[in-house]
C-alpha cells in the first residue's frame, strides 16, 4: 500500500515538475519575443534554465520525501517501549495482558 501511495505521489510531483518546465519555456518565448537585444534574449534563456533546474530539484526533493514517508510508515514500534512516567510505581502500559488484580472469573 505504501509503495502505491509513493508511486501516486511521485506521478503527481512529476506532473507538477513538467508543468513548471512548460511555464518556464513559455515565459522564455515571451521574453525572447519582447527582447530588443541579444543580451535580453540570453537573459530570458538563462531564466528558463534556472526555473527548469528549480523544477527538477523540487521533483527530486519530493521523490526523496515520498521515499522517506514510505520507510517511516512501514516500521512498527515494539510494544512496551514507552518510558514510565516520573513517580509511577507500575508501568503505564500493560506488559502481558490485563493489569494486576484484574481476573476474568472472580
């Protein structure tokens, strides 16, 4: 179940990254169309490259986060590892079933 959730999250992140890249390309075209000098055209291209790089970096970060969520979600914590409260004479959790003094047939 966790790997399916991870795959869906990765697909969503991939789509967002592709959308960001497409936006950057469209902004580059607008920038080149309105540029008056070759320097302005190069600046528009550099902006596109920077935005595409940010989109790819965001995609990789999202995938790493999804993988970390998958790893954390798959582990179960053992029973009885809670630290007792200060001043408690008995454990705050049942060790092997019912608390002391509790009998089913009394």
